[in-house]
C-alpha cells in the first residue's frame, strides 16, 4: 500500500519514519534538513501524545484555569471581609475585638426543615428564617454599639454579602480540590462550565458589599422606592416585623401602601403585613398590587415594566405562600408589576435606567387601580424588595 | 505620580505596537530569505513573525477587554435633590448618609425644603469604549 501524495511522490508507510518529513506540507523545505526532521518528530510526537494523554492534558489546562479563578475568588472574599471589618470599626465603633464574632458569622449555615411530610413546612421555614435574622442582627448589634437601627440593618446586609462570597469560594474550592485529587474529568469539566456564571455573581456581590457598606439603594429596591413616592407626607404606622403601612386616596379608592421599613437594608415580612391589612379590613379588599424587581431575559432592557397575575415576591417562598393563602381565602385578585433587571443589577447600586422606571410604574399602578376597582374600594399596594437607602 | 488605568493602557499599547512592528520586520526579512532561496530561514522567519503578530494583537485585545471590564465595574453613584416648592434640582455625588426622602436643608432659590428623590448609579456609556477601552472621565455635576 502506498500513499500518493503528489505526481512524483510515492511513500510507503514503513518509509514514513525513515525519510524525515514524509508529507511535504511546507513547500520548498528540505526533507532531510534539521528543521524538517524536527517538524516530523514534533508532528508524530504530538499525535501520539494526544492519543494517550490528551484528556489528562486537557484536565491540567482546565485545572490551571480553575486555580486562577479560585485565587481570584479568594481575593474577592478577603476583600469583602476586609470591607466588613473596616465598616464595622468605622460605623459600629466596637468596644471589643469583632474578629471572632465576624468569623463565626461568616461560617453560618441554615438547615432546612425535613420535607418528607411537607404539611406545615412553610411555617417551620418561616420560624427558622426569623431565628436566623434575629441572631444575625443581635450579633451585629453586639459588636456595633454605636450603630443605629438603620446602620445595623446595613451592616447585617454587608455580613450577608461577605458570607455569600465566602460560601461561593468554599464550594468552588471544594470541587476544585476534589477534582484535582480524583483527577475526575467530569467534576472538573462541570466546574469549569459553570465558573463564568459563578464569577458574574461573585463580581456582583463585591459591588453589592460596597453598596451595603455605604447604604446605597440597590436595584432590588425599586418596589420600595415606588411605594415610598406614594407614601411621602402620609401618616405611617409600623405593622408586623420591619414593615410600615400608610393610607392614601387614589381617585376615590382607599389605598393601603406597605413596604419594608427603611432606610436601613431590610426586606421585612410583606406576607405578614398584607395579612394584617386584609384582616383589619375583614377581607373586604378589592385587589392587591405587588411591585417587585424581576429577572430580565438576556436582550431585554433594564427598567422595562411588566404586568402579570400573582404574588410578585422572591425568596424561599414563605411570604408568597402567606399572600397566596390570604388572597385565596378572601378571593382577592393579586396583580404583579415588575421592573426588569439582571441578577447582578438587582444587588448593585440602582442604575439610572431602573430608577427612571419610577414615574412610569406609578402611572401604570394608577391606571391598573382605575381599571380593576371602583370608587370606595380598598386596594393594597405592596413594594417588595430591599429598602436600603429608601426611607418612607 | 500615580499610575491610572490610562497609563497602563498606553504602556501595553506601546509594547504591543513594538512587538508588532518587530514581527513585521521579521516577516519582511523572511520574504528576503525566500527570494534568495533560503527556505529554512524563510519558514523560521514566517513562524516567528506569525507568533509575534498573534501575541501582540492578543495582548492588545486582552488588555482592552480588561479595561472595559474595570471601567464597567467602577460605578459613580449620584444623588438627586429637589425642592418641592420650586422644583430646583441639584445632582451631586452620593455621600454616606444620603437616602431617598431625606430632608437636606433649605432651597437656595426659594427657601423651600429640599429632599433627596433618587440615588442612582451612572451607567457606563453605550456604543463602545474607544480604541483603548477607556471612555472619557465623567464630568462632575
């Protein structure tokens, strides 16, 4: 058997290694020259190398890339931790060294309730979240004696941001080391595939920590921001945990406005607040409008407003459950209004395109109230989200 | 003198340009070797010039990408203060302690009360970041 390379070249497979560069891939190059021989050895050597060690080589390259990312994540985590220490020292003026407490907080975890028998799990979860929230606030308060309530809330948010970065770093490092130790191509491949998304989130968390340390409104605060416009100069009262309620009249409709208590970073418990208002009105509520930030699809503009049906609220789902339960009990229609943004924008300082959505959203809320209710009706408008940097 | 991202960008561009220029010179020499019939040196030169050009272009593009990413991550946060009475508006840099609905004193125009209405992050300019990945510094308001 011979290979017919050119009109005048007939090379037998056996002669491949004898004649230096058998296939004349580089015109004009002397096959017997040093470069020709070198090219030949390199070609065949790399061919054999990739047959036997190709995957291992690929794994090494991927590990190298992941190693760089893990180092970057470690830097980000330390950066957030340093910012946390600095802010606690500046704002809280601790009388004792906060290092131990903060290190303990950054390693906190939550064990979900057993879901083998799911009946009643929502309230179990709600209870655990309350305990966690109280513990975090108490710990932060204990190391920040000079901080007021708003500042304690902001510091608690900052702790949460640093904790999230710490958790991301620990998880990524875990799979990196596991993949390295076992040389498992599939563990490393999966980690490498999700790393760009993980890094996007980590980058956003670094930005969020900066915003939390200064108490700047974040994208998620668009709901409370819109409601705060309607609440301004109205009499407010506190209901439930960290929630405020005000009343206003819109075209003859009695409108209850509710949001988390600001300007400290806080999401409150909108489910409990809405339940309280509905109970106060003995279920005679003609509609509930929920306003929240929501995730946009790639290609959509940030700050676009969307309308829908249902309880617009994120989180684990305990608050949504309470609202849905109350709405179902009294047959109250629930309308959702969302301001679209990316997951990064939701935790970064509020962008102009999002804050510009306040006036159009107010107009949409008013027109929805006019369309779906009549004079004398009672309406609830709830601004959902983190109210950092937004008072009432 | 503090080194700004712009200084680093110029340094990288200069280095890339030098490598690129040298690669062109090597390529030119390689063509000379080819004309003389020295194919071995021609291939050496061709290979070296190719590697040099690819590396210089890659380094330039990589640095540009990084600068754009850095620029995007630096957000300038602004506070809008409005007088409720006359509508006089001030946009200034965010200061710690600013929050929406906070009273910030009397209006310079009409003596009415001024409130913070929005706090927002200025968005990076749309439509590219210039050749070096840097847009012009935002002007103070």
